[in-house]
C-alpha cells in the first residue's frame, strides 16, 4: 500500500498566514510555537487543499485573512503512482478547485483523491459529546467505503426537510407526505447500511489500538445503534405513524439522523464513566482506526494531521501513542507547544519548523 505524501505546500492569505511556503518531510513534520501563532492554520490549509473543507469552521469566508479578498492553498502530492498538483482557492464563500490544472468531476471525487485524517482538541467530543460527532466519523469512513453514501445522506436530509415543511403548511394528511416518506426510507436505510459497515471496519482496528495506547488498563467496546428501523417498509410505516409527533418536534422521530456509535469502557458508557485521560486515548484510537479503515478502502495510506497532541496525553501515553503511530507507513504533520516531548529516535525523515506570528522558520 502506497502512503500519500505532501511534498510542498504554498499558502496565501489564510488566517494569519500571508505568505508561507513549506517543504514537508516524507514521514514526520513537527511545527512548534506558542498558541495563536498560526500552527493550527497550517494544518487547516493542508486539510483544505485535500478536502475543500475546513475542520475548524463551516464558513469558508472565515478562513481568508482579514483584509484580503481571496486566499489559496497549493500542494504537490504523490501517492506512489502519480504526482499531482491540487489547488483550492477561496473568494469569500466561493471555492475554486483544480486537480492537475483541471476542474474535478465533483467535490466528492476530489475529496477522496488525497485522504487526510485530522485530530484536534475539538475531536474529544467523539467520546464525550453528542452523537452527531460520532455520526460524522462514520460518514467520513463510509465515504471511502461506499462513495454513494454521501449522496444518500444529502437526499435523505432534503427529503426530511421537505416532509417537515409539508407537515407545517398542510398538516398530517397531506397527500405528498407518502412520497417524501418513501424517499426518506429509501435513502435512510442505504445510509444506515453504510454506517453499519463503517462501524464493523472501525471496530476491527480501534480495539487493539486502544489497548496498545493504554497498555491494557481497561477494555473498550463499540457498537452501531440505529436511530430507526433498517428496513424500508418498516421505516416508512414508522414515519407515517409518527407524523403528529414530528409536526411538533420539528424533525422525524425515526431515521439515521438519530444514529449513534455507542462506546463503552470497562462495561460502562464512556461519556460518563471514562476519565479525562481515557477520553483522550479513545479519541486517538478512533483516529488511528479511521486511518486504517480509509487506507483499506482507498488503497492509499492517508496523511495524519495532529494538532497539539502532546497536550492531550500524559508522558507515558504519549510514548505509547508515538510508538504505535510510527509503526504506520503514513506521513504525519503535527503541531505542538512542547517539541521536546516529540521523541522519535532513529527516524531520519523528519523536519522541524517553528511558527511566530504567521511566519515559519526551520
């Protein structure tokens, strides 16, 4: 399996990064500096040029530097078979995307071309926060396992909104509700199947990875919990039966928008029973498992972006985590305020940079 490699990165007018050109090491690039200097923005730029999205905001106009009309990221990328150039330009909320000088067929086809996985402090919500974070994790994996899942998700969401609008305007007996509920059931069941398969693949990797990071202190269990029937006819009947309730609650009572990935540690719910250190270990194990799942599905090992990971683990778990991490073949780009904790003896393919007020230096 070929590991994906970013060899060069050019950032213009994103956040506080006015003009940054960076050469990334094949295995590990460490970017250090105090908080607020631009470390995370470099990771955001890599994520943006790979996926066309930001992991920090859904409003792309926030990514462009204050006072600038537009910003861009250009990267040279190799997956072992080809070297290509990818560019994402932002003009307000408008994206301009080029793949080797040409427009891609779709944003989805572009997003799976160069897979990256990111860990940042907000990802701690995977084990401690609401189910929406865990559904997003499953959807990211499902996108690579079954690219049609993204379309099913979009069509399911549109049908739900149309049904709700009809309920509010025309009541529970409106004739067109049957058609909307048929669409919700069709695409909802397909989305549930994709998420169940994603869970199956995730479990295979997360259990041994968590045990390695925590050195077997407690066991972890994961299972997919559907938010409604996984049969089309049964889901459609449930929607018909729940119209009155859904009119008042504002969304369907049944369906994959209520799915969850249940995480238990030591036989108890992780959200309430895990310690802060265990939440960190669960999250990191999930991210490493996400790497492995995407690698298997895509046939290319993704790039891993780690934002301030050294602050999220104690010294012993940091050591165990990096021992596990460096056994993978992928490229890693990480930020830290404490570069002295990033110990990688024997690793030659490493580059170290420091960032101060948006300027980067070796």
